[in-house]
C-alpha cells in the first residue's frame, strides 16, 4: 500500500507554532529539544487549543520525566531517537485511523 503524507517542517518552536496555525495538522511529530522554545513549551501552548490533534514526541535523551510530562500535557505517544521508522509509521497510522 502506498501512503502519502504532506509534511511541514519547522526549525524551532516558534516556527512550529506559526506552521500549526497556518495549516492545522492532522498529526504532529514534535522534537523535545529545539532551539528557543522547546517541545514541551509548544505542546503546552497548543494542547488546549487543538486537543483533537495527536502529538508524538521525539527525544534523544531518554529523559523519562520529560516523556511523562509530555504525555500528561496531551501527547499521545513518543519515540526515542534513533527510532525505528516502521514503528513510527505504525504509530502514525494508528493515530490517524482514530
């Protein structure tokens, strides 16, 4: 099966918020460590406004407290870098399917 996703990238948290407003996404893959505003700050700002948009967080740091906080803020899943692309794809498919 061929899946096609439109991907919009942002270089930092502030840009991510702008992109989010420009094209309300169906799903967000959000890095926790970004320059300026980090992923938790972005998640906090959008979780109440867009609770229907599933967010998967990425972290390379294995910091369980960050993962727990993000899940408590509304993230629906997480992957640890380096991550398995097939595992991420399954997670994306599951969340988009509802």
